[in-house]
């Protein structure tokens, strides 16, 4: 599974074939749950390339993709123990260490990546990062953008009224269930591997996910519409083991930080290109693309959003909603 990426890194001299590599070489395992071929592995490869460009032979980058060291929670524990070095992780760290500051997970709160990044720089976002470092022993370096979550449907959806009686497949995340029920959908929990069959048999009328989901699952065979709601901007996050990080020299920390920044930007750009490709292919395979006015959906969801945010830490609602909360 990792053969192609490992091969390209080996060609750069980044992966040492010798069992007696120089004592000064720093090993960096980089973990992610996705398989090779996406923006995640592209970011890992750019990270390794940049380190080799800046400090030839100093770092030995070893990618562990497709959850080869375990799922997100398992890797978070390894980071805490200092038994692995870096992870491009999803949202579990926010829920595990500081759920009272996790406004990012709530649908229809943020509509652009600038808003997500601004929240992470706000007092609430910074407190989230501090608690994760205190509780989980991880150092946060920033986000890598993923394709926003959209909807697929077996009918045209233009407004919340169109969701009345609409059976929407959702993962069993309570916050997501609460928001979509508030909007008017009838939420149904179906395991991810059964999504296609559930649509084919009429068990559900649609689902929500990034565009990679309908593309890789060939949902154009059982769904007619893509509804561009961009209701969750769910980033990847570059984090490192604090225990490992604090054992590095300042010079090594500086170049690794630079490499992560370069890799995040590259991964974000690759993801944007992939998302555009998925949309083109879905349309080419006969799906109708609908770009609704998202504001009515957000207004319909607002009572649930405010309930959820009000139960979080002081300041989260203001930092997340900003001026919108004053309207």
C-alpha cells in the first residue's frame, strides 16, 4: 500500500537502506488514516522533500498511511507516549481533549476555511490547542484543508423545506444529528460500507460527505443530485508528540516547522484540485449540481447551533459566530 510513496522517498535518499544510518539522523514517522494517492500522502512526500532540500541526510521520514499504526485515537496515544512523532489527524483530538472548545465540528457554523483558521487563532481556538497539549501531549502546527462536506440526494434540494421527510444518512455523531434534525431532515444511521445499498434500496434518500465519497462509491448510479452546502469544513491537523518535540534542537525544530508549513500548503492545494476533479466527474456521470443559498439552511439550524455552543466553554459562541450572533 505504501510501496509507491516509499519508493519515491527512497529515490530522494530520504529513506535510508542502511541499518547503520548515521547516529545524528532523526527518524520522523508521519501517520495518517488515508491510503496513498490523495492530498494526505502528497503532503507527506512534500514534507520529506523539503527536509531533504534544507538538511540533506539529517532526517529519515517514514510514512505510515492507511492507519498502519492504528486509528486516530491509537496514534494520539502513541504521540502522547512519544512512541511516534507526527500525525496528520482529523477531529478526534479536539473531541478527546477539549470538546468544550470544539466549534469546528458543528455543521453550518463556518462557511469558509478563513473562518475555520480564524477560529483556531481566536482565544477559544488557542485554549483548545493548549488543553490538547496539556492533556494529550501533542503540539499543534496548523490545519490542512480538506474538501468541504456536501450533500447528495435523490431529488433536488434548494431549501430546508425540501428536507421535510428526507431520510439523510449520517454518521452517529450527536452534534451532527441534532443540527440536521433541527433543519428538518429525518436522520438515519447506516454504516459507511452500506451507503450505496441503502440508497439503492430506498432506505435513505441521500447522505453528506466530501465529494470523494460519491465519486469513489459511484453514487451517480443511485443518486441524481449534488447539493453544494459546504456545511462542515473539517480539516486535517498536523500535530507532533510534545515529548519528542521537546527533545529536538532548536535548529531542527525550526526546519521541521518550516517543512510542515510547506507540506500543509501543498496538501491543501492538491485537495482543492482533487475536489474540482471529483465535481467535474460527478457531473460528467450525470449528476445535477445544485448551489443553493446556504443562509436559509444555516438559519434553520441556528437554534440547535446555539444550544450546542451555549453548552461549550465561555467565549466559544462569540468566537465561533462573531457578528452573526448579534443579528
